[in-house]
């Protein structure tokens, strides 16, 4: 909190995306840079930590994807934001049973946090896996990008149109200089232009502009165009845009005020999947139908696999 208060004493106010980036990813102060937030002891649980079945289904999907590409001799899997490494660990366990695929495979883990890289390195001991901090470090393909709850952990801007003027959400200090509070200022011209271009303008409602997710999505698309491949992303989100504030903060499995404990709680927002499709199409990529995680896993046979495992356990 002190870091943000000091910044605000100097800068008076900062836009929401800058606030989120400091709260989550500041080198010293950021939430992800200092802690392991995952699991029952942590602040929240993600699908790879609920059950290995999630990773097993994705592993099968990856192998089918590689087969569809014509079984390329070199194939790169890039996991975006691997958390504690649980998903990659399960994937590798399954991949080892498919020798032809396994021999062609290399894995890059894109991770910003040194603390999490250390945890991932403890969980994953395999020479096929290399860590990268920047997406431009990718050197070959075809590539399959995989991200579970990666895009929804990236900073967003929030904009509101009042009396025909676009206003952007900022954070400033309260009068007693002890607390943080929101305020609205005239929005940046470039942001307004992008909101209009992307047609995400919502009347009488908050518009969320995921500037960082768009940067990553464009970088992913650039790599897919260069090397071939695809993206499989799981995130909380919606398709038909209604507008509204989806920003939320979680600590110890409970919602907390976004401004109450920056650096000590997670901050996320919901993904506008229609916007993602639009951006992929702008990059001349084919975006397949958006499905719920439930439908995706069921089509891959997660229920049958769970039944087999429960029968084995009964024996
Ligand atoms: C919400 S967690 C999801 C973790 C994991 N995928 C899971 O499902 O358990 C987001 C992950 O993305 C990483 N991350 C966020 N922004 C990043 C960035 N710009 N570059 C690389 N990693 C990033 C975080 O450090 C964290 O590992």
C-alpha cells in the first residue's frame, strides 16, 4: 500500500490499468511477485489444482491438435502464466505415454514472477521445459499457446460516457491521504478511438478496455501467423457485451474491496470473448466457436475418464 500512496503523493492520480499493474506485478510490491496465491492455504483455487483430470483432457487435446497439423517434427507448447506449474506437470505426465508426440515436443513457460518461477522449477523437472519472461523470446513453431486464467489477470482500463464525454477511471488519495479512492477524468484520446474502432461502446454503462490482454493477444496472433499453430484459453468471461464493472479482488477465498489491500489481494476482470474473436479475426486467424469449459471438457470425455478412475479406486 505504501508504494501506491507514495506514487499518488507525487502523481496525484493514476489510471486504473497502471494501478492494477503496480498492485499485481510491481517488482517489489506486486501480489504475484511476492507470494504463492494458489490453493486452499492461499487466496484462490484454479482448475489445474481442483483435479488432474483438467490437465489430462487438455493433454489429449494438444496431441490431437499436433496430429491435425500433420505431426510436425518440432512442436512448441507455450503456457501463458503457469501459476505453480501444476498444469504443466500433469501435461508432461500424459505426454510421456505418447512417445512420437513427446519426441517432437518442447515447452516454454511464460512467467513474469521470479517467486512463481522458483515454485514451477521445483514442480517441473524436465529438460524439455524452458522459462521465458517475454513473448518475443519465442524462436520456433508450430506453437500451441495455452493459458488458464492468464488473460483475466491482466490490467484493464474502465471508461464511462457521460453527457457525450468519455471519462476514464483513475485512482487517487482520499483527503486524509490514508485511503485510496476512485475518480473519473477525461479519457485519453487514443483509448476513446480504440473503443469506437472495436465497437465496445456501451450506453450508460462502464466500458472495459483490456489493453494488456489485447497486446498479448496480438503478440500470440503474430507468432501463430509466423509459425503456425493456435491458442487455447480458459477464462471467466462473457460473449454478448452488456457493459458494467467486472473488476474484482479476492483474498483468502473471499471478495474484498479492490482498493483496500493492493499488493495483498488478487485482482481480476471478466473477458469479453467476442472482443477476443474480433482481434483474432483482425489478425486473419480463424476463431472457433466459443464454448464453456464444461462443454469443452465433457466433449473430450472427462466424465467417462472420471468414471474409470472411480471404478479403479473401488477395487
Ligand atoms: C491467475 S494466475 C493463473 C495461474 C495458472 N495458469 C493456473 O491456472 O493456476 C496468472 C498467472 O499469469 C502470470 N502472469 C501474469 N501476467 C503475466 C505476464 N505479463 N507475463 C507472464 N506471466 C504473467 C502470473 O504470474 C500467474 O502465474
